[in-house]
């Protein structure tokens, strides 16, 4: 569900996201998002191969734990970004760039 929140908020962002300066915390959050996307993709791919339903809550919890977070602390970090759609889009774009570099 948080990915949906990020996607909807990012769609409302101004187009000048390239000019937004990101903090170290924003950069770390982009790493977390990138890792979460990989975990979701892995779970989905495995479910397709096994012809089962994809459930990624366990994978998500593991990724968050690797970053020293749980769902509540993750959402606490996300909340300020949700209120700044331009910054959110810049962080999300950074997460996608990092995912492509893997």
C-alpha cells in the first residue's frame, strides 16, 4: 500500500524535480525504496514460477529490518515526503535510478 501512496503523491509533483536538492536522509530512503522494489519483484517472480499468490509482507519486513526499521518507523520517514510531492518524486526517481544500476 505505501508504494501506491508514493505513486499517487508523485503524480502531483511539479516538473522541476531535477532542481530539488536531496538530503542524506532522502538518499537513504531511496535505497530503502529500491530494496523494497527488488523484494517485491522477487516475490512476484517466484509466485509466477510456482503458480501461487504473491505475498510480500515477509520480504518487506526483512528489507525494513535490514535497514533498522519496521513498518511504523518506515511510514514515519515517509510522511514528510508525502507532504512534499516534488521531493518525493525526486527521491523516487533516485530509487529507480539506483535500481537500474544494479
